[in-house]
């Protein structure tokens, strides 16, 4: 994956680093977990 000029959030950067390693499944599960945590935070803030 080529490095770009975009400044990604730290968690996304970490996920990309994991994807650059040989275990894509770990990266997928990590991103899924981060997205779920983010959605829970958003939903909880609206109550």
C-alpha cells in the first residue's frame, strides 16, 4: 500500500499497518471493532 499525504486518524493508521503485515484478517477484525466502538459512542451521545 503506497503512503499518501493524507493524515489518517491513529487507529486507522494502526489498522493500515496491520494490513501491510501478512494477516489481513486481524486488520479486518480490528477495523470492525473500531467501527463498532465508534458507532456505540455516537449512539450513546444521542440519548
